[in-house]
């Protein structure tokens, strides 16, 4: 808003299980851009194919004078195979780079979690 873009705070559902979620959308030269702070680790770009998981329900906008409220309706996605094929390279590039940078962390996290569980188990056993 301070940068001069038309923007909205959007409330809706996200992901495979459709849990409640909020994000920001802003409009610059007609296209709509989605800003999801929890995906900051991806960098400045969120693959267009990933946006299919976002389902807005309502949003709020401010234009320096008044608040505007919007209610969104569910829509059916009618992407054909050619459209998906065009978006797939971008999706694979962004998420592939993410996993190449972070895959090494998985064994370390599993090890730390198992050590924490083992210590908790030993502590409970010692107390009883």
C-alpha cells in the first residue's frame, strides 16, 4: 500500500486439506501477484502452478480513503494439458532448486527429533 500498489489482504483456504489461511495480493500493471510470507524461502517468485492451491473466500482493500470488502466465489480450474505443460518448467525450477538447497536438512531434523523423543522416553521411565 505504501509502495503505491493496489493490494488486498485475502482470507481463504490453502493446501491439500483446505485449512484456513491468509495472504496478500497486489496488482501491478494488471497481473495479480500473490505474497505468502511463509514461502519467503522460495525467493521472489512463487510458481504459477502453486497458486492453484489458494482458494480465496473474502478480502479487504484500503485505498487511503475507505475500506472495500470483497466476497469471492469458488471457481473451477479448467487448465488443459498444454497449459499445465507450459507452467511445469517454472514449477520444477523453483521447487527443484529449493529441494536441492534443503534436502540435506531432512536427516539432521530426523536425528534431532528422534534424540528428543528418546530423551523424553528415558526421562519418563526414570521418573516412574
